[in-house]
C-alpha cells in the first residue's frame, strides 16, 4: 500500500513539475524576439552596419532567373542603400535622396530627420517590402513587429512557428497567409533568409544570402547627383522620370468582358452588395489591403474622388474592396475609422475566387464597370494622387457616355504595387501611372 501511495505521489509531482516547465518555457515568438533583440543591439551599437546581400529569384512562370545585389552601409547619422542597376538611396545631413541609374536628368531629395521617417514619407507602410530592408529596421527601429514585417516583405499575419537553436545562433521559422520565411542568425547577425511565396498552383522560393560586418567607424557617405535636377516630391520626380512603363508582365486585360459577379458584405453592416444588381450604374472597384503601402497612398485620393461623385450627383458607385486580409475585419475597420474615410468598403478577403476572377496579381488595382455590366477600364498601381483623380474622372465620364477618354490605360500596370502574385518577389518596385 505504501509503495502504491509513494508511486502515486511521485507521478503527481512529476506531472506538476512538467506543467511548471511547460508554463515557464518561452513561446516561439518570445524566443524569436530574444534572438532578434540581440541582433538589434549589435547593429545599433556598431559604428556602421555594412552588408553585402545577394537575392536569388529562380526562373518562374516564364520569368528569367534573377540575381539582385543589395549593398548597404548604415550608421547613426548617415546611410547608403543600393539595389544594383535599380536605385541608390542616401540619407545624409537629414536629407533622403534617391538616384536611379537610368535617369541622368533628375533625382529625388526630401527632408528626413531619420532614415525610417523619410522612407515612411515616400512609401507609407511600404518600405518593408523592399528586399533586405530588415537590416535597416534592425539598425534603426526597436519595434519587433517591424522586424517581422520586413522579413516577410509586407505579407500580412506573419507568425513565428518555431525557433531552432544552432551552434552560434538560431533559425527563426515564420509563416503567413502568403507563405513562409526561415531566418538564419549567426553571431548576432542575419546570415540568410529563405522565403517561400505561395502562388496560384505553385510555390516560389526566394533565397537571400548576407555578409554583414559590424564596423567601429562610420565611413563617409556623399551624395553625388552631378548635374541632375532635384525634385522635392515623389509625384514630381516620377513624372519627370517618365515612370509610365515597367518591365513587368502585363495582367490579363478584361476590358470589354462581362464583370465577374460577386456578393460581398459592406463593412458598415448595411448588408450585402451584389454587383449584377448595380447594372445601369457605373461602378468603381478599388482593390486594396491595409498592409499595402501604395494602396494606402492612393486611398485619400479615392476618398476625394468619391466626394466629387457625390457632389456632382453622378450615377456612380465607388467601393474600396478589401482583399488578402482574411480574419482581419477588426483591423480594417479601425484603419478606416482612424483615417475618417467615407468610401464604402466591401469585405472581399473571404471570397477565395474574387481576385482570380478579375485576374488580379498585384494591388492596388482599380476596375471600372460600365452601365451595361462590362469592364470599361482596369489598371494597377499608384504613382500620383492628382493624376489618379483626373484619370478616374475621365474614365467614369466616358463610361457614363459623356465623351471619349484618351487615357488608354485599360490594360497597363500603372504604378507601385503593394504585393505581386506574378512571382518576381519584389513587386514593390513596379513603376508607372496609377489611375486608381
């Protein structure tokens, strides 16, 4: 009897201790934060973080293999961030400058007390989608959420699945609705990042290899703009730089086809909206997400356009269609309320076929549905607010039968994209003119 009682007590004690150990064990997110806290401390305390990075994008869905080289030097008072053959970004003397190799005539320079502040001015919420931006975030930002966002290049809902310890660091495994990332940290430096991006019917694996040196002294960084003309705003710069054509694949043109029908709930709770019920009315659909920087840059102008529609009493319905944010209704509502936007929002993230039906592989994308229910105009991206409003006015006037529009953008990519489902892994750099 005593033996049985002793065995029971030992078993109960072992169970209690096991529960205590489980309760005291850090979660994967806590483990990841501890690892990255050490990286942030090392980067922030260095005189300069010097990084050479190679991004490998394999051949995928008809696109050629790419090797993208990114070099950065990040110091307390200055920085240089260069994507080979694409752009060089300088932060010197509280000014942020961007120079592109194909433009010998102009460059962009804005006031920026901090590098991150300047990037946020130019690309609200979108700078994290640039390859290699995690070094910038880890050097200058103490926000764990911002670090995570940069490792997933802006993909929403990233969560830490596990942290695997290694001899001199760890591998942090992240997962989101868009794919996964494996971040290898060695000696308190990011050594590599492997990203798997879910594409329709396939997976794209992008690998990033880094060589990081933590220097004691900050090297001198100088902006040499030559004879280029300086522009003080992104809109003026992009217009002067002729960013109307990008070397990205075109989306399938649905202009002239019947607009795919859908029934989506209105975010304000007023009921469902069925597109086919609106035949006889011009409908403007702007596909967007809260994590998409270019989308967020365009929304104030969409709101202004909607105000114009109301003031003119036009038979036009304008909807901001939220996509690729499944389970984030609360976040979307808060974002809309915080910004005091008045455009109706349709919640489209739960409709798995919606963006496929409209052949959308990048946002923002705007679709204008004519009076007869066919697509009158479809275009993607953002490159300037005033042009966006003017082009939208011209397009809906034409759709209402009020005259011809000479915009001719029904099948073009028009501007920056917040996310690309084409598979190139860096759609944030798409260029052009956005009409909505």
